[in-house]
C-alpha cells in the first residue's frame, strides 16, 4: 500500500527527472510491478523485501516488551485508551504473563514520558538488540544513497529496514504516510535523518511527542 501512495506523489517524478535510479523494495514485487507498468513506470526496478526473515526475528519476550514500550511511550488520549483496552482484555482472560508485561510497560513508559533521555535510551537499546540482517545483499549490490520508508519505524517492518540502513551508513527519509500516525502508533526508532509530514500539526507532534529536532522535519502537504 505504501509503495503505491509514494508512487503517486511528486517524489518519484522529481527523482526520475534528476537522473536518480529508483528501486522499490516491497514484500509484493509482482503486484507493485504491475502497478508501475500500468502507470508507464516500467523503468523502475522492483525487488523482494524478505519479511519472512524479519517475522522470525521479532519473536521473543524482550523484543515484545521493547515494542510495547515504544507503542505506549507517548502521551496521547488514543494511546492511553489502547493501553486500557489491552489491560482489560488481559485481566478478563486472567493472563498473568501479559498482565506482568503490561505492568512493567506502564511503569517504564511513565519514565519515558517524563524524560526524553530515558525515552531515547530505551529506543536506542532496542535498536541495538533487535537488528536483523536481511538487507546486506541489497545494499551491497545497489549502494543506495538513501532509503525512503513509510513511517518513523512504527509501520510494518520499517523499524528493521531503518536499523539496517543506518548500520550500513545509508541515509533514511521517513515519509509519514497518514495524518494520525504521529499520535496513535507510538514512538519510532529515532534513526531517520529526515521526516516528511503533511502539516504543521504533524510536525509539532513529532517535535513535542517524539522529541525530534524541528530541522529534521519537512512539511510537504497531503500526498
């Protein structure tokens, strides 16, 4: 879905006109390839993103806890409501493991919300312990100057793509694809070099809730 959203913006046309080679990395290369052909963009290469390797990587109690900490690490009404629903479901199901994880999540996220240093430290630790190796071959073959992803690291497997790209020294641009992603999806992985958002409201949310420097956020309008 994100590939199609991005391909309908001015980003692709601008890159192609400037002579940049564009490669789409997606879990659905055949579908995206047909879409590009229909748009008259068959010159754009499409490659398979190995999400199976990412899917096997994300298992484990510690990794699940870290994802919970990022998901609930920002203070918004929606995020708090989602947490309350998850707590009620765990309580109704008498699931002690989930209740324990949510209790730890609640305590740590209060600290994260109160201190930017704590929040960034938790995210940085997750970035160190949960980084797979699925893109090395792609990066070695193509030596990309930059990778554009669909979120700050909160959508699908963007977090893994961002971490791998930065590990290989590749610049990352996070295109926040929906107006509510800055408030309902929790914290990103805090590694992107630049962020593109729809509006000044979204920029303010990234600065205030996610503690991202204003000069790393560009307002470019609805896609």
